[in-house]
C-alpha cells in the first residue's frame, strides 16, 4: 500500500525556490551582457556569422 511522503518544511521549500530564482536572474544577466557586448562589437568569446560573411559564401 502507498505511503504518503513527509511534508517539506516552508524554509526548505522557500530556500529551494530562492536558489532557482537566483540562478535564473544570473543567467538573464549574463545573456543581457553578452547581447550588449555583441552589439558594441566587443564580444571575443562568442562566434557568430555576420551578414558580410554570409554574402561571401553564396
């Protein structure tokens, strides 16, 4: 017969949720930073095709 699991405490639940939100905020910040560096032309660790390179290949 199935036995119900023990209830998770509010502090444990809130801690888990806060960690998840902190990770999401950090990833959003990194994505915004990368986008800004690409727009300014300072991106060095990110390789992407430009329109000039695309027309040369065709």
